[in-house]
């Protein structure tokens, strides 16, 4: 067996398949000793695992000995090869296939050169090397101009470098479906709430509101300042007050901004649940 393949059972499936697939794609071969087509497919899979030199991992599961796993993943006929990426089942094929078809199946799973650059850049950004990360992301954008994940990471890196206007411009390069990705939505929300250097400070905005409670511009600016400083509840209170005073003001800026805060916090945050209820009450 190739050094890039392993026998997997119920006991080590979480580590060998789900966790490993967060690093490289994992092909899970459900087989059994009595299965003739399985014996035909096995050497093809093992040969390719060796040729690809770790760009994917082959996990072999004896379906007779691991019936719970077979049932959980809907194995009704073998050989059944299932592909996992980032801990999720993403594709599969049934039956013995020629090497060319299996190779094509594998190639569809592998990250593109731009995606590899994006991952390297993410590691650099986490290490605090934003300038080098940006160089890699610029190259990735040149390779794949329509890759939303690359544009989002580039925007995040520009923000880390203090280049707010460029970060906002990078966000404008995102496609219309990018917001469906929770990770990208969070990055966009952070950039939308980032404040330029010349914005009035908290005390000045609070003084304006104390003088005129209907100064909704000041309330919105204060809410954004609170978010940029991770003071989320006072930010949500200001946005809620905007909605209560004039829900249609500035193109429903209060409601839309509140929804952006929800994206930033994530659906499981307690504040999101609380202020979704308050928002519904204010609107309806």
C-alpha cells in the first residue's frame, strides 16, 4: 500500500478522514474482500495516491467490518469511493473506473494554484506578516480574477495593513453570491465597520446625540465606532434607536447595519438572538 494511503475503521475515521480532509482531500474507498470490482479498483487508487505524492490521501474502509460507517454514508454498492474536503462529503463515484476517469475525479478535488497561494497567505497573515501575504494574494488574484475567497482574504490583509480604502475596493470585487459564505460575510462586515483616521471620537458623537437625539448620522457613526472597538451591545442599541425613530432613514441604514453586525458576530452569539427579537419588535 502507498505511504499516502491507510486502512481506516470507525475508531480512527474522525482523525484519518474528517480532520485530515481539512489539510488535503481524502478519498474513502469502501470495499470488501469478496468484491471483484474492488480488487480491480484498489491498485488504481493506490498507484495514483503514490503518484500524487500526498496531494490527496487514500483511506480504505472494509465495509463488512464497518457497517455503521457504511450505513451512515449511504454505501449500498461497492466499490464506492467518496471524497471529503474540509470535513465534508463533496463527491463520489461507484464501481471500478479506468485510471483516466479516477485521475479526472481527483483533479477536480485538488486546490487550484490560486487557492494554494491563498492558504499560504493566510498562514503568513496569522504569523503577522501581512505584507508578504498581500504579495501572494496579488498573485492569486492575477491567476483567478473571479475567486471570491482570494478577494476577501486580500481585503482582510489590506485592512490589517491599515489600507482601508483599498480594502473597501477589494470587497467591491466580490461576486453577488459571496455573502452566502459565512467566512466571507464576516470579513466584509469587519471592513464595513472599520473607521478612517479622521472620524469623530466617541465623546464628540455622544455630545451630539445628547444635544439632539434625532441626530441619526451621529448615532450611526457612534454605532460603527463601537463595533470597530468590539463594543457590540452599545452599537446595537444605537442602531435599534435609529430604527425606532425612522426605520426608512438613509435607505434603512439602521436595519442593514444591524444585520451586518449579526454577520460579524455569528448566528450563535447570544446578542444576535436578543437583538433579532428586538429588531422584529421595532419593525412589526
